[in-house]
């Protein structure tokens, strides 16, 4: 048996969610790892601390429903694989209805402490500003959406083509004590109780039709951050659109998005239906901070304060953090990476997290787990097949490494995936269920119940296939997996 002390370390570049998971997966497999994190030596436009796995946008890991939601299923699969991120999220959860949200400070501190204490993990606070040295024979690049310019340029040089980019926006955070609860009230949509929740986990601020229309007009006309010339053609990711961009798409867009009033009843005026509702979600364990759900923005700070204080219940709001905007980078992964996340042009380099073109906290972390497991198996001389495409892990990996349909171009750069965009995990990435939909008792499902039955069958199949995959881990030589 190979001793961990005789193994060369695998180098992980980037201490975000994906890098932390990759390092943890390697160390737990008995492989020494050096985790390189450039903060605090070099900061970013979005981070505020030097903690590992710092959450720079929302504090929500989204739905924890493993029966009817692909994100919740991914949570469950990550827990089954020993995820450090999920362990620390579960230990630092705050009420959020049907979602899993965390105290962002406690969460980051827990991840940092776990990695710092692991005997096989060395944390190096330094920037890797170019192509990793040749003597690093196994590297996982998990630098995320804020890859340093030097490393981004080096990666571009190795791949022979430019990485793609998009803008990602951050939502404001409000001090809870400055919310007017004579106007706002606490309630989860449809009173849904989630992990650690009570069914009254969101703060709701109601708007009349006139207030809503004035607010939308203010968003559209508001003073916004201007782009540099080189940023002008960078698209947004649809899952994180700035609130003013949504407003520009039509006056009713927000009412059918983050400001939808359905499933909520005004505790102060139960007979009066709100035309639109702004929701805030708890952001820390103490319940002293709440973030504005879906209100990521590129408005200038003074304009944010003016407009957001026009929301009923937030007239005297004190903001712990205002919204912001940062530019994300990601690879044309279907062309550049193989099925085990290795760069085809230089296989000693693996990529994980948002730089691969997945989107979302848990999606990034899950790809970090897989990259770490692939690298560990390779270092230990073992085979490791990718997870089945019927699982959430396998479906997401398949999208990143080849599931995107369509190519364009001729010559040396032919085969470029068309319109490859950041993707959250969703049931559309899963192979379809064949045959008729069945209820748990075996009866055929028809009508309105078909959607729920389909999701249940997809998640049941995923759990069974993941268990089989985990139970048949091979110890054959790595060459057998090629």
C-alpha cells in the first residue's frame, strides 16, 4: 500500500468553494495537497476577508429538497461523497424557508479551520500568477470567476483561445433592526418550512401598484456603474441578472420574478393583496443581517440607498453592504476539457468550479469534489469512472465536458461549443425517464401530477445509481480507466 508520506502533493490553486472541496477530497483520500490562495497577498474586487470559501454574493445554497429539486438532489449527493462545504453549511445554517442558507462568516471560518487542521493539507498564501511550474505534475485550477489577470492570461496561452466572460452582480445586505416591522412581516412563501426554518423565514415588504410602477421607473432611470470599453460586450448570466436589467426587460418582469406576490399574506392587512413584494432573507446566524433576495445590482451606491429606501418597510434601512458588480471568466469547457476535467492541451492541469462554466455555489463545489477525486485516484494509481449521467453530479459534469450540443467554425479552432454559458444544475441536464410515469404504488400517473412524479422518478433513479457508483469503486490500475 502506498504511504501518503511518499506521495508528491497535488497542487490546488484557489481557496474558494471548489478549491476547498478539491483539497478536502484529496486529503481525505490520503493524498497530500498544497492549497494556494492569493488572499490576503492579492485581493479581489468582491472578497472582503482572507477566509477560504468566502461567499461573495448570496448566502443561500438554494433548495434543500432532494425529492423535487435538482439542487436539493445535488446537496444530497455531495453529502454522500463527504462534502466539506455541505458539512459546514449544515453546521452554520440560518432559517430560509425551503432553502439552505448559511451564516456566511461562520461558514467560511468552519471551512478554513477544517482545512487548516488537516495533516495532509498545506495552505500557501501566495499568488500563482502564471502557468504552474512543470514540476507540479498534478494541478487543479479552481480560481473561480475572479481569476487573477496573470493566471487568466497564462491559461489563455495554454488553451490557444480566449476564455469567455460574463458579469455577476451582488445584492445589498440590510441591518435587521432598521427594518420597519409595522409595515413588513415575516413569512416564507406558502409558509414552507425548510432546514432550520419555521415557515416565517423571510421579511416581506409590500408594494401597491403605484409604488411598484414608480420603483421600476426609478430602477430604469437610475445612475448605474459604467463599463470599461473592453467590458461593453460582456453578457450577463441570466440566473443573476441585476434588478435594473430585469426592470428594463418590461414593467411586469420583476412582478413575475423576485418581486412576485404569490404565496404571501400581509400580516398587517390580510384582506389587502400586495401588487408586488420585496423579500429579504436572513444572512447570519444572529439574525441581525438580511439580504435583499434577487436584488443584485450595478446601480451606483448613492442611487441604491435612495431607491431601496423607497421600498415600504425599508425607509430607514441601514445597509451593511451595498450591491456591486464583478466580471467573471470561464473556459469553453466542452472543447478544452476531457471527461475527467483535464485540459486536453496539458493533462497535468485540471479545472474545477465556476471557471469551468458551471454556475452556483453548490455546483462549483461539487465539481471541486469530482476534480479532487479524479486527481486522487490518478495519484494513487486507481481507476475512477465519472458518476453516472443520471445523477446530479454526472449530469452537471456531462454538460461541462461535452453535453453541450452544437459546434461552429472550421480549421484549427473548429468544434467550439456554440453559446456555451454558465449553467446551474437542473433536471433538463438529466437523461429522460423512459416509459410511463408511475406513482409509488405502481399506478400510471396522468394529468397535473405528472410533473411531480417525473421529478420523483428522476431523483429516485439518481439515488440508486449514485449508490451503485459509490459501491463499485475500482482499485484497478489507473491505465484501465483510460
